[in-house]
């Protein structure tokens, strides 16, 4: 009999198709794993509604578990409560930055609103950055430019 923990460790092999450095666990989209006899149900919450990556993620979860010999695998979407960037693990945020994407910033006293958020450059940590476009390589990201190292970079938007 397989246990939840084993399924979770297999899910560490499933990556975000947009940011392959992140696993679905880093991303915080796995809500629950339910094991009933030979049926394994993985409940996921999409990061952004209409994010096409989610179809790939659920297909990859199925594929990974089928490849490990589980025959009856179901992936269910849980839409409520909706995903927030708070569910992303600290490890996930660190990997995002390493990948060259600025991790989500939080509303704090210094950063009261997302539109005014200071997004530090993931390459040189400069706070001298500028929003170029609300939409980066995907709708989940905004495009910024660092005014110090002059590199453009994606910012994973708060949600
Ligand atoms: Zn920079």
C-alpha cells in the first residue's frame, strides 16, 4: 500500500512547464493527495485562471504517476480558495530568482500596493528597476528592466 508521502516525493519530479526549475510542490499548487484502494486523486489549484500551463501540469502529474506503475490516477482542480503567491515555498522563490525571474513581492509598509511595488533585479539586486509591460513572456508575469545592469527580466506577479 502506497502512502501519501511517497506520492508527494514523486510529485517532486513534476516541474512547472514555464519555470522548469520549480516543482509543483515549490509552486504550491498541490492541495491534497487522496489514496483510495488503487485510485490516486491529486487535487491541484491552478495558479492563474486560464493559465495554459495548468493543463500541462495536470498531464505531467498523471504521466509521472502512471510511469511509476500507478494505473488509476485522477487529477482534480480545486478552484476555491484560489491560489495565492503566498503558497509558493521559500525554496520556490529562491529558485525563481536563480532562474532570473523576480519572485513575488509582498504588500508591506514600504510596498503598499502591487503597482508601486519595488521589484529588485534578480541579477544584481538593484532596486532601480522599471516596469516595461504588465505582460511579460506569459500573462502570469510582468516585464521589468533593471536600470543598473540594463537587463530586462520577468517578474512573477502577486496574486
Ligand atoms: Zn540588474
